[in-house]
């Protein structure tokens, strides 16, 4: 169960990097302008995803 918890947290850490940093830049390269609000929204979404993965891993460790 510990391995599954660690895998979930690692997926969350990778998702933060992809969603928060690379996805907005990728959208800008494709030509879609992102407002500051959308850029901040993607950052918050990535951090929230990491938080959800951490909470799920803690539930898994309690079982």
C-alpha cells in the first residue's frame, strides 16, 4: 500500500509541473493568448491536483 501512495504523490508532483508550467506555455506557442486569470487558474489547478493526490495517499496509508 505504501508503494501505491508514493506512486500517487509522484503522479501529483509531475502533474503540477505539466499543468502549472508547461501547459500555459504550450497554449501560448499554439497562438492562444492566456489572460493572467487563466494562467493563475492553471497554476491553482496543478497545486490542487497535488493536494488531492496527497490526501488520497494518506487515506491509502490508513487502510
